[in-house]
């Protein structure tokens, strides 16, 4: 019977039941021992499973994504424009998320007592953070760049906190695969392609226990934080609601702000017509939470409804499904700062800049499947010294937010695709806006 119920519905049910269970335990003064000893471990297993696949997921998907470019020469013009557009929109999305979460401060409304309990729950070794911060302060200005290059790849792969080093190796390996003989490269890429498929399948397995994990995390969170004071639980839920609204607001602003301006600046496609043409793909992405699963539909709509040439769409959209995660990036920025606020940790400008860098690189290595954004969030948290287990605070609404941010990811892929197509003259003439520097450069090259 449960197999017939959509996963997102099961997760919502787990959230509601966990919330009710926790509030009942608190309200009636029932001992929390059973919840802590027998229910909370299910949530811990769920979190550990997500951490378990973080390194292989990034390594496999990023190597395959870079290698699938096919030829380094493609990076010269179409590839250069595409990657630049994806990176710029990703940085804009992360920056927007940071501005919103710092302005509205959804985690700051929690009382100090609740924050202290959260910190004790999620970071037993909180005292070590001071010495870690002192060590970072004493390091040289270029130390972050030095830290990106791994001294030992195996050691880096064994530590989720060193994920940037794994990302660095994956990018270098992908580029190297493009420059050796295709016969030799094929063996290597076939292996990682298969590994990528295996990891994605494992993600599906892990998400099967997500409803139970959400129930356990929410129930234990309410019981442990509220204790004998139900008001603490209500305050936490209100903060969580405010966090959700901030994420949703940011996602909305990306679509109606960033993407509409891109279309207006580089094409003559009306924004509402663009949304209408892409609507089937957006709805499919909403229901599946997978930009990869939606890719064939997105390509069909972009080609048939918006007039993009197959040459451009077949390159830009698959690349976008690999490295363009604007919705996920904004969510990671908001979630990371929200968790830090809830734990009473003040993030420095340097740490927030680290979020921009880490979330951008994590977006490149993030697979377009349900749950991948949550894995990348753990990476971002550990990169800025926030306990990775803090994701328990925001995991309850994650599946719902995953559906909305997937819509943003898909819409961003399509927006960049039509933008690049317009600058290359690969849209119907009536939809091409000639007054942009990229098209002008192309015309000059053709005249020469």
C-alpha cells in the first residue's frame, strides 16, 4: 500500500507524525528515554547514510560531467558562454540567499536557552571550535587556496570536510580525460559513469527510508529541545516556518528577477511565453525533484516550443543538469546560515564567502536527483565549521523545498540555453535580440 503513496507525501506524513509524537511526549510529560534510545537512532542512520555517499557522488558525477564535454575546443565559445552564465547565475543565487537570510534572520528568534540545547545536541565538541577559529585566523591569506590542493587524495576522500580537495581532483581528472586518447579515456569514463549510476541508485535507496528518518529526527528534536517546556518546540517550529518562507521567497525572486532579466537582455522571448512553454518540464521537475529525469522533456520543449537549435540544446542542457543548480545553491546558502543562527554561531564575512565558493563548487558536483542537495549542504556546513548534523534542523521541510528548487534549476537551464542560442544566432530571427556584446562579437568574427 505504501508503494502507491508518492515519496513526498510519505515524507510529509513522517514530518507531521513526528511533530505530533514529539509534542505529545512533551505535553504529557512522558519520559524521553524511549524516543532518544530507540527512535532517534533511525534519524542518525539516515544522516550517516547521506554522509556515506557524499564523496563518491561528487567524484563520479563531476568527472563524468567534465569528461562529457567531449572536446576542450568547445569551451572556446559556446562552452565558455555556457559555463560563464551558469557560474554567474549560481553566484547570484547564493548571494541573494545570503542577503535574504541575513536580513530576515529566521534562526535568530530562538531564545538563548534553546540555542544552547541545540549546540549541545549537535556539537558535543563545541569547545574545539575556538581553537579551530584561532588556527584559521593565524593562517596566511592564501591558505584557503593552498587547502584546495590535496596532499593525499585518499585522506581527502576519507574526510567530508575536505570535499573541496575531492572537487579539485575531479575537475583535473575530467580535463585530463579530454586530452588523452579516446580509447584509453573510455575505459576510465565508463567506470565512473557506471559508478555514478550506482551512487544515484543508492541515493534512491536512502530516500526510501527518508519518511522514517524525518519522523525520527523531528520527534527526537522536539523531545530533546523542548524538554519540559513546550514553548521551546513552538519557537523552533516558527523559526523553521520563517526559514522555509525565506527559501521560497528567494527561489521566486530568482525566476521572476534573474531569469526574466536574462531573457529581456539577450532575447526577444516574452517571459510569460517562456514560462508557458516550459510549464510541462517545470511540473515534471516538481513531481520528481530530479532535473536529470526531466532533461529529455526540457530539451524537447526548448527545441520545439522556443526554437533553440538541437546543436545548442544538446550541449547546454545536459551540461546544465550537471553543473547548474541555482535553486539548490540558494537553498544551501540560506540553510547554512539559518543553522548557524539557530546554534548561536556568528559567521564571519570570510565564512560567508566560503559558503559562496563551496556552494558554487558543490553545485557543479551535485547530481540532479532527489536528496543530492541535502548531501551538498552537509559539505557546505562542514566547510564553514558548522556541525553537519545540524541538517536535522531543516530536514523536515527539505523534500518540499527540493521540489521547488528543482523547478528553479530546470528553469535556469532553459534560460541559459535560450540566452546562448540567441547570442549564437540559433533562435528564430524574430526571437533574437541583436543588441548584445556577444552577438556583436560573433558578427565581427563572421565578417572577418
